[in-house]
């Protein structure tokens, strides 16, 4: 999200993998284990994303409101949850 502090690239990647099971599956697992590739339908991706997603914490309501607005805008543009976070 645009309000995040500037983190080193490796830390951004770690946070994304840690909080997004679909990103981990597609970018890491399927690359490391090509003989065991997992292909999920859109519905299966959403179910796994919902099962393992993290809950963001906010210091104040203004940051939460901005985050919610940005997520809603991206969803309206056609992005799936696992593509946003």
C-alpha cells in the first residue's frame, strides 16, 4: 500500500510472502517444486487466501479509512484479494 514505510526490498518481499498464501504458492513453491506444482481455481485461491490472510493493524482511524478506500478502489478495478495484498 502507498502508506507503508520504505522497507528494504527483501523485507517487503518477506512480508508479502508471510501474509499472502497465494503469492507464496505461485512465486515460491511452484518454482522450487516444479514437479509438485499446485494449480488452483479462482474460488480455491480465494478460500486459501481467506484462510491464511493476516489482519492489518492501524495506529488511527484515518489510516484505516485510507487503507479501506484503497482496497475498495482496487477491487472495483477488478483486482482479486491475493493480487492486492
